[in-house]
C-alpha cells in the first residue's frame, strides 16, 4: 500500500517506522529541513506515563482562576484573542473537568502511555539506538503537603491501571537524587516511578528517521502540505508546494497543525497549540540531577541529557506564536536555578519554545476517520514523546487491518 505520513516529528517518524515493518511504500512529508525540528526538538525529555493526569480535572479551575493575568502562571490563557476554535476547545475542556470524566481520561492516556513505553523499550532493544537515554525512573517532587497527598491518591489510581508509583519522604528523594540536597528543605515528599525513562526526543527522532530510511521510507523535507485531496468519501492524496502526491492511505501527524490540514476535508479536530518553554544548559560539576524530576507545583520537568540539563514547562494558550517571551523563559531558568543551584552556568542556558498539540481531554486522537483512507496520529499534548511509539504501532495495526494490542475505545475522533 502507498502511505503518506504528514509530519516528521517524533509521532510521524515513529508511525513511519512501524508502517515500514509491514512492507508498505512510505513517504514522510515535512516542511522542515530535517526530522523533529518543531515541537519534538527540545521538549522535557521524559518518557512519563506517570505524567498522565489530564489537565482538565477538578482541581484545575480554582488554580486557573488564581493564576488569571499572572505572567508567572504555569497555565496561562490569553483569552483576549477572538479565536472560535480556542473557545470551542475551552468549553470542551470545562466539560472534562468533573472527577468522573478526569478519571476516564486518565485511564485512556495511561493505557496508551504504558503501552508506548514498552514499545520504546522493545525498539531500543531491537535497534540498539542511543539518544542520551536514562532508565532511572522519574521522581515527582512536592513542596506542599496537600498537593503531595492529592498526588498520592492519583498515584493509587494509576497503580490500579498498572503504573508502579512509590511514595517517598523528602529524605528518600535526596537519596534517589542527591542533587536535590541543595533544596531538600523545600520538599514535603515525592513519588517515584521506577520504570519511567528520559532521553533526547530530537536525537531519538533523527536516529529513528535514519533507521526508517534504511528500511525504505522516503523522507521529503522542505515540502509544505497545503491541503488534503478527496475523491468521493476517500482521501486520495495531498496538494503540496511541490505538486500533488497520491496515496492509498494518509496518516495525519502534523502536531498542532493537524487541524489546519484536516479542515481542508471539512473535518474539525479539537486540537489547539499550547506553547511551552525549555532551557538547556551545559552541566558543570555534580550539582545537576541524573534522575529525571517533575516539579508538580510549578509544572516543570528536568532531564539529564548527556552533559546537558534540560528544564521545561509552562503552558500558554496563545495561538501559533513560538516567539520567546523573556518573562516566560526566565521563569523556567529561575525555577531551575532555585531547585538545582549548582547544576551549571545558567547564563549559558539556551531557551526554546514549542507548541504542544493538546486535546480538551488530554487523550490523543488515534485511528480511522469518517474519510476513508485518512488516519489520525495527533493531539498527544504534553506526552507526545511518551506516546509516539505505541501510537505508531497502533496506526500500523489499524491500517493493516490487525487488532491493536490495546483497547481502542475512547481514543478516536468519535468521542467528540
Ligand atoms: C516545553 C515542552 C515540554 C515537553 N515535554 C515533554 C516530555 O517531557 N515528554 C513528552 O512525552 N512530551 C513532551 N512534550 C510534548 C511533545 O514534545 C509533543 O507532544 C510532541 O513533540 C508532538 O510531536 P508531533 O510529532 O505530534 O509534533 P511535531 O514535533 O510538531 O511534528 C509535526 C511536524 O509536522 C510538520 N508540519 C506541520 N504542518 C505541516 C505542513 N502543512 N506541511 C508539512 N509539514 C508540516 C512540522 O514541520 C513538524 O515537523 C513537551 C512539549 C513542550 C512544548
């Protein structure tokens, strides 16, 4: 079968890899000059099913109200823009906040994330690929006792669905990650997920693209898709700035830009961009963590990537703007410095911003659509790197007509 994959981020590249194993003729199209150069470029580096709690949950509304208008808010809505897609998304987000809904969404995300973590581990064993990975688990740390107790309850719930999470005292946290000693007096406790991992998503994506090319996948970089082309009830190809390409099947994996392309077929995808920032600095001495850390209060994550430290976080609903607002990335730098003062020279921190493709329920959009031949692999939000391999394998199964290895209920567009 001739398959076009739209987008060479971590999600599209992983899909191409798994599709190639089925012997299809695959072409991946991306407007960038290489793989993984947009949102998959400098993310938090975590492979973290432990981070599966959806943004929409009962505790978020009081927090968002408290943060309104504050430039240092972990989640910032800039509602002064008249954007009907953002408002429609916001209403659906609100509908997903009640506890029962949040629990359903947590299970769905965790289902994909856990499966994906296993797929990634198998892929690594099969290919021997190296992307500054570390399999030391992820430690969530808490300063506030109430937040710690809330997280412990969520950890119990995740435990029921197969994620091993262990409660730790502040002293235990420092034993797991000695670089926390410098800020131990701030901590109320932590939760350790020993099987979670970290690594450089961009290195992973470029390495996987090379492996996929060796399997016959063609990557067409520097090509912009303008629209999808339909004949009757079936998608037949794409219109690009370099001409028309035809296909038997198309996988839409264009991250935050997926809804703009789907619109050309009249499909409305509830995915909006949520801007986040990271900094990357060279590590000096032994003050930087080696275990990946999540600071739940500030919604920040830390990953050690070789001799670099990556700190990432915050979310800003501000459309497709990727400019680096100094106040926002300085916030990341200053919070990183407060937790790990001796990690390195913070004046050398390199800032970056990317657009997470977020759905209102935090569950990705996977599988077939009402348009025959068009498949979705998008909307992975905060966990695109975590869920890329599992999602790619699912899409390959669906296109091949095989039963995916996990239950697909609640993962597709039909839930909206
Ligand atoms: C600050 C931050 C921290 C994060 N931390 C983590 C983390 O620790 N763990 C985790 O799992 N996830 C994390 N994420 C989320 C993760 O990075 C994303 O979910 C993931 O990168 C999305 O991958 P993607 O392939 O769907 O999108 P992208 O990487 O954006 O790829 C989409 C590709 O489609 C191409 N494209 C779009 N439109 C067109 C077009 N019209 N024509 C041609 N090409 C097109 C783009 O050029 C791009 O290369 C983080 C995100 C941010 C912003």
